[in-house]
């Protein structure tokens, strides 16, 4: 069997700045044929996407996958809701945490695993305050200055 290259790594860089990650999981996605083809071309974006629970199942919303150019009338909607695949145990654990402590679930990274399936790293996150963001900017600037000197 031919080895499939997994060069697709689409990250949500804004999430690292806006949230503090408490726990990270890897979830599968329920996709249509044209969606996986677009992802393999690298035409997807996680910028404004978020996860939510509906009927004890986890869905991702505002996850943009560009329409596949070579598809005919069987193309997909770019911003449709997509179901995330996790075990029932993991879903129940995160559902309790989201309801009780006011945490949120944020997509971090989309990638293709070694078997050729699209996977999504999601994080149980807590929103940062303005002073936390300023501290991160300050640390990043100091680190950048240190790297320039050496």
C-alpha cells in the first residue's frame, strides 16, 4: 500500500493567544467526499470555529472548508456543522466540565494522520483576561530580543 503524505497541518493560532488550554484530545470528523479532497489540498480554515454539544454529541461550527473545484453538483456547503467523533466516556467527561465550570471547547489543529484520515485536535480551554494576553506578548517580545542577541 502506498504511503500517504501527511503534510497538511492547519492551525488555529488565534486560539493559543485567546485561551489557556487545560486538556487536549484528538477527534475524528464526519466529512463528505469533496470535503476531504479540499482538506488534502490545504483549503480549510479554523479561524472562527468553535465546538458545542447538541444532544450529547459534539459538533464544530464555522469550520470553513472551501468547495472542491473539480466537483460537480455534489459539492458541500463550506460552513456546515460537522460532527466530531469521540468516545462516549470522553464526551461525558467534557460535557460535565463545560456545563459546571464555564469552560469552552476550541479546535486547535487539523491534520491528516498516517492512515489518511482527517483528525482535529480540540482543547478544553479557559478564556484569558486582557492582562494575561499582555503578559504573553511581553514574554514573546523578550524571547525574540534574546534570540536576536545570540
